């Protein structure tokens, strides 16, 4: 089954063609990072406009690369949310128009669930029951998975997502957006023990996450207890060496927390494997920590190019969802901007 995937939930305009859930014929992405960089984050209206401008050409490039004519596609899939409403509407309406015009079935896919599925797109067959961990700019979740489509959320963030915390700390250090890769690179030169930052614990919910206190702790360490974070143009007063150690100490605290809570989850939910997806899953320190601390349970990360937002994970998951659901979605399907659910 040849499935077209469309992803426009945030600042990537992406189109992919995937056969039978895994075989990627093309994974074409136009990133808007340069467009948003000067604002230090995603500017929603500009994101919408850029999706409108780019989607037709990204689509054309994808078909050319896959050497597929649109008539050969069996199913049109699109990320239905969560995400920014403007960008979501553009992808959704584009997919609906294609479906209607070409008389092909149409299906909406949850973007967060697709991030988890991305970690299952490697060569090995997926193992269940398993634990899933979504670490992205908008979401931080631990889920127990019985099979694809059957999940129980066992931990989630009560404030910032982990990627959001990376981006905000990067801003405090005057690093460009997106902050995750910048912090990772800077941390390589720093001392992770220089500052004792602690991520939050949620009372009575040991598997939940809280990164807001950690972020504030970093802020006061850089700017002093009496500073206000509402000043958007703060100039970081630290030397490169100090900045590197702040980056390394923040990263170590955040990632150790994720690994510790995953270990705790494993004690309560015996699982055959752990699947880790979302933008932060491409972080090398995260991958090293997981393999050091959890050497016996098989760990799966997304193959190259599938950690950050992409449409291959949408088209891949659509294969399973369409079979399970045994029908297409109606063209009256609305985007879902709510933070979740699966
Ligand atoms: O999954 P994603 O592409 O988009 C969302 O659905 O949110 O994740 C983007 C997030 C950003 O916060 C970005 O800073 C973070 O992933 N990120 C990283 C790295 N690469 C991207 N965080 C830590 N280390 C990285 N190497
Ligand atoms: Zn995402």
C-alpha cells in the first residue's frame, strides 16, 4: 500500500511516500527554521503563510524523488494535530482537496503518536508490550503500549515539555532557535557537575515530569535572583566556559531525570522494549545515558531523519491505523489542537 503523508503541524512543511508502513520512498522536508530564527521561536502567522507557499512544491519534489505518479497513491494521510491551528488547517485542507479530487481515501493521524511510531520504523519488528517515550518541543510523555494504537499514559509533564526547556535555556544563553542542538553542542565543552540543577518531582506522581523549576533555576543562576525573565532582550553576562558548563549541567539534569523515570516505569510495567521519539531523541548524550543505564531492555530510536518533525512517520503510522480502523476518515474531520490525546 503506497501512502502519501503530509505534515504541517508547526514549522516543517513535509511530504513523504511510504510503502506498507516502513519502506520510505521519499521523506521531503522544508524547514522554516531560518524564517523564525530572528523571533527566537515559531511565529504562527508566518508559519501558515510559508506552508501555503511551500506545500505544492514540496509535494512535487516528493513525487519526483519517489518516481511515483499521484495516481499510484492508495491513501492520503495528514497530521491532524496537535499543533498550531493555522498550519494544521493548511495541511488538512490540502490533504482533503487531494483526497476529494483524486477520489482516494483520507485519514488523519495524531502527530505525537507518529513520533512514537517513528522509533518503530527501523528494520526490527515492533515488540509489545513496551514503553514509549515522547520527547519533543511540545510534549513529554511516558506511555505503556500494548500494541500500535493501544496506549496508557503513565507519565507526562505538568508544565514545560523537555524540548521547550532546552529552547528556553538556549534563549537565556543567547543561543539561536532551535536551542536543543545548540545546547547539545555547547555542553560538549562544559562540566556537567559545575552546577547542581534539579528537575522537578511531582508530588504523588513519580512518573510525571516538571521542567519549569529547572528552567527558572538556570535563569537565576545566570542573571541573579532579582532579575525578571519578562525582559526579552537579556544579554547573557557569562564567559563561554561558564555558558558551556550551564548547558552541560542543565542537559545532564534534564536527561538523567528522563532516564531515571523510565527506569522506574520499567519496574512497574515489565516491557519487551523501549521506543523513544520526538526531536530530543536525536540527542547523543540522551542515547548514551539510556544505553548505559538500561543495558538489558532493547532500546529503539527513530532512524536518521525521523526524530524531528517529518511526514514519513505520518504515512508510516497511517498504514496501521487505516487497517485497524477499516475505513477512511470523513472529509469533515477537524484539526485537533488540544495537547493530546492518542
Ligand atoms: O519533535 P520536534 O521536531 O517538534 C515537536 O513536535 O515539538 O521537536 C523539536 C524540539 C525542539 O524543542 C528542539 O530544540 C529539540 O526538539 N531538539 C533537541 C535536539 N534536536 C532538536 N533537543 C536536544 N538535543 C538535540 N540534539
Ligand atoms: Zn513533533
